[in-house]
């Protein structure tokens, strides 16, 4: 079973992130394993293991069955203090799941790990900030003089190098607050050489774990066997003291009427423990018990009900309890759940194919159906796939309304990998829906819509389009959940293709269907509603219906919290930020974009925090503030591709593509590169439309307006004012920000009457902010200046300064031109501009001019200013790194640059000098 498909809280589907707290089935991983009555304590190993309290790291390394677990469990139980225990018994345990379990193990053992430390949400990764917080807590007062002891059993199953590196990081930074004991079959991927060289490593290796002849004799005695020393010596020599081999031999020998002869025959005739297990452990069971063991071997874990379903019997509970009590390699996990000894289970699975060829798929099929009825969706899918019953697996996923989890970053990778193996022969609405979801999640607009259309036709039968049903007709039977999943995917496809009318129809269908599916099912999947709202909001935003988009996006943000809805909430916040930016509210846009980044960052979801749209909005804000280096950095960060399967709107979302084109063009215009800006937004094959607009089914007025503005700017730069004026005819009059910018360009083209007409016709009604009003005031000020009316120019310039001061909107004044300089040197304008637009005396040029501030060796970059502002708030290096979503080393590099440019050596001096230079 893959970790990302494990049950979530309560044993149900894992839709709430990596949270192992609620399922008693998983809590057994944190329990110190019990020792059998035949266990032999070996004092020499226990004394050696006592050194674990004096060294940070202890390695108990040996082959399978070498006795590692029981040795450490006995030592831990006799330690007289709480020990955090975690059995890493899931294959390919991924970093996010691993750390979620470690945190829970610590808490279960009474280690006071505060909730503020957090917990990963995604199976595939863990945030570095979380590890920093955990290490800080372990190194703090709570463990002073009494370090936390953490045992990681079966650590060889942790194959990810990243997990080992993270574990080493926490161990080193926790200092004396943590003692780590690792039991592993293989050499753990930890820097043992460094710990060994520093004298910080306790090691118990395979050779030391091996039983001596004396110990083997005592072990056999505990099994009721009294054998000559020669027999014991021969057995130890043959098995090389391997604990499991000795114990297996003892268990089998005591069932024989002549144990001594039996052991001699085993010594002479058996070559592998597998042969011994099959011939002498499995075969000595009654036929019904043998059948049960062979059948449950296809399961990682099982309970009596599941075992009964696979065997057709009704007494599996009693049989399993008996097998466990007789130490017949059936381990009790608690709460009536069992598992086979891993080696025993592996051998049984291989032998199942020999004794009952072809039975395994049928067993997986039965298991899948029992697990589905019991509410274990992740295991249902795994066994359905193992049975080759892909229609059943797809039906289970769709019927549970879990298709949305392919888009939420929690189980996206696991579900995508699982269903990537689904053959083309799997037919029906559910398989087509799953294929459509998988392809659309990757932004595949060739195959995804094809599968979605097929699913719609299958669900509608011969009636045609699902959306063509009469409004009063309600779906019947088992189609409701499938239709609701179809509606979700239809809205998403509409988003990717810029088709708002299509999205509205699909959302109406979803509204009709909500009452037809069980309320509890919808409650278990809040991500479905959040995704619907976020996708609908995107299509409305694309169509320029900003207020309608704001309504549904705000509802998405206000919906249920948690990891399952983190990505759609982040998505909605990013779109709300874009709406604010397009309406001229840069401060609000910056706040929402930062909220969006924080929303997914705290759950350690895949890839860098955010979708890219947040950083595009922040880049646009930086351009407005004339922080062009900062804007370039943010654009570069936004261009970093996120894993497609985890990105709900990459790579084809037209809103993101359009925003990227517009912000890039604005930055290039600010840098004096109008033709490069034109190339950024205008398609090469259609000079009258942007590339993103050409790919969409419906046009976007705000994108069309910005494309026209960039085209006009390029014409103006080329000395073609008439062509610029013609291009401005394409600006939609319902986009205030575009209209105001068009008025500025009309004025620059020598058409003051056209500029005044645009401004007079503008009706904002409180929708727009200073990003629009400041530019409008500057156009009127420029008109007054050109008309020889300095009083009007100064009056409107004062209005612009007052509006821009709080937001630090410098770029509009830079774009206004050199005429503004002399006016800023007059009262009261000088006071309104001081400290944020101009620094020092009036002869200091406004931002954007080539001459730097004289007191600085070199101008600070936008990111260096961000770090400087956080220095002034007395944030630590680690806090700054977490706040800016960069590494600690990156922050340190920025600090070195700040010190050099300010000619200081300390943080306090840097803040003091920055304030003197009015940089803060």
C-alpha cells in the first residue's frame, strides 16, 4: 500500500491531508511492540544499548529477523521513561507522511510538541520551516536534562534520501534534546562517518546481534526444548546465530515428536528458511488455516471481517487470535487488526501462486469490495487496481466524489500514478471521468476534453449533451455522483479554454445535483465545492465580470478550511488579488497575494507555495511602486514550473497566461523596451490579439484593453501618434484602469480633447482605487500644464500625491514625464512628495531616474529592501526566510549585500542608516 493512499482520520478516505491521529489502525505504529513469552533478554546487548542515552544517534543494524525490534522494544520498555516509537512499515514511505507520523509518535509519547510546529499535508514533501520549528522545540527548555528518545523501527523502508537528510538536520539542530535510535536492515542514508568521527554514534551491528551458542540454548529452552550442546552448536553454526531462524526452528521442532531428530534433519536437509516455513510452519496447520494464511497474504493488514470475506468462512477472528497467541507469525496490531510477519507474508504470496495459480486477482477483487463497503477508499482503489478491475476502481473514486483529490495536491500524485496504469479497455462513464480528470490536471487540452465528452455522452445515454436536460428533470440511480464529478470537470475545462458561458451551465447543473447526493458525502469532500467556485470565478474574471467573480471567489475563501481545500482557497485568493490589482488597489492586492502564498505554504503542499498568479500580482504591485528589480525577481519566480499534476490551473489557464503577459509588458515598458513589451502580449500570427486570447473561446476585455495599450505605446515610441490613437480605439470603456491609461496616451499623442473625453465618461462608482485615480489626476494635471494653467496642474498634482502617498505609487509619476519636476519643488507639493517620492532636497530626481541616492554606494534591490524592512521589525534570519519563502542562505546573501551597500557591519546599524536615508 502506498502511503499517500492510506486512510485519513477515522479510517475514511484521506481527504484531510497527512493526519495519522484519528485512526486506531494507524496508532499501532506508535506502540512499543510486545515481547513474546519466549523472548530472551540478552544483557550484553541491553547494556550496549544503554549508551543510546549518551549519544545523539544509535544504529541497530542487521538482517531481517536478526532480533532488532524485540531488542530495542525490551530496552525501551525497561527504560523507566517515555519513549516515542514509530514503526516505518509502509513501503516507499514519503517525506510528508514520515514526518506526520514522527510528530504524532512524539506527541503520543508525551513529548510536548506544540501545535504551532505544524504538520505536513502532502505525502511527497515536508516544509523546511516545519523542521526548523521542530528542532527548535526539541532543543528548548522542554527537554532540558531529559532528552526525548525517538525509536524509528524498520527504517530501511524509508528509501527517500530527502527524508534521511531531513532527519539528520533535525537531529543535529535539536542538540542534546533528542536521542535517536534507528533499527534498520540496511545501512541508513545518514552521514554515519561524521557521527562516528565525533564520537556521537552507538552501533549494534549484525555480528553482535547474532546469538551465541549459550544464548541459543537458552532460547530453545524457553520454547520447551532441552537439547544436547552439540545440536545447539550445529544449529547456531548453520543459521549463523540468526534470531528468526533459531526461533522458527524452535517453533517447528517443538511440534515434532522428536525435536532433536527434526533439528538434525533440518540442519542436513533444509537450505533456506523459506523451505522451512513452507514445509514445517504452513503445512502443519489445518487445511482451513493454511488456506486462510495464503489468502490473507495478499493484504498488508487485515481484520476478521476482511479475512472472512476472502475465505468464505465466519470464524477468522478465532483463528487469527489463535495464530497470534501461538506466535505463528501473525502479529496483532490492536483493535482486531493483524498483519503477517513481512518475511512470512512474502513467502506465502509466492507460494499462493504455486498452490492456487490465478487466485490472487480474485482475492484482490473481494478485498476491494469489502474495503469499499467499510469506507476504506484508498485501500479499495489499490486492491481494485491489483485485481485489474479498473471499472470498479474508477466507480469507487467517482462514486465517493473523490475526483477532486486529483487537483488538490494531497493525493494527486498517488491517484495519478495509480490510474496511469488503467488500460484503454476499461470503459464506462467513471473510467472516462478519471481519464479526463487526470489529463485536465496536467493541462492536457487535447485528450482531457475528449474523455470528458465521452463521459458526458455515456451519462446522458442517447439523449446527447448532459447540459441539454430540462431544468426540472433530475438524474436517477447511481448517476448523481458521476454527473456531479462531470460538472466539476466541465467547469474546469471551461476555465482552461476561457469559456464562461460553458462554466455557468455546468455550475447550474452542479447546483441541481447537490440535493440528489448524500449530504455526508459532500461534507467529506469540501474540496469539490471549493474547486467549483474557484474555477467559476476564474471564468468570470476572464470575461471581465470582476464583481461577479469576486462574489464566488470570496465564497470559496470563506468555505471550510484545512489541507483538502488549501489549494482552491489559495487559487481564489490569488484571483481576488488580481481583481484588486486590475481595479487599482495595489495594497489590497499585495495583502491577498501574500495570504494566498501563506495558505498553501503552511500545509507543505507540493511545489513552491502558490500557483504563480500570486507572484505575478506582487510583480505588478512592484512595478506600480517603481521597484523594477523586485518585479523582475517575482516574474522569474512565477515562471518556475510547478508539478503539473499538482497545479490546478497549469499550464493552460488563460487568466494566468494573460496576467503574465500583461505584467511582463508593463515591466518592459517601464524599462523603456516598448517593442519587447509588444512581443510579450501580442500573438505572432494574430497581431490584433494576444496569444492567450487567441486560445480562448471567449474574449477577455481587460486583456484586450492592455494589449491595445501596449500596441499604442509601441506606436508612440516609434513616432506614430495617429497609429497609437487608432490602437486605443480597442480599449473597452468598461475597464477603468485601461481607460485612464488610454487617456494618458491620447494626451501624449497630442489629443487633449480625446483624453478629457475619456476621463469625463469614466464611471467608477467606488470600484477603483488609487492605482486608477492617481493616474487620472496626473492626466488632468498634465492637461492643465499643457494649457498653461499652472494652478490647475498643481491642484491635480496635489490630488495625485495624496492618493499615491499611502500606497507608495511611484511609477505613475515617473511615467508622467520631466514636466513634473519643477512643480514638485513648490509648496505644498514639496511636502507631499517628501520621504517617499523624492528624498533630500528638491533637486533629487524622482524614482526611475538614472541618478542613485548619493549617500548609497549602490541601490538596494527590491528583495534587499524586503529583507531590510523585516530587519527593522527585529525578525530573525530564519523568520525572514520563512516570511519571504526563500532559504536561510538566500537571506544571508541579501544581508551581506545590504551591509556592503549601506557601509555597515551590524543589523542595528543597517536599520539606523536606512532610516537616515529614508529607505524605511
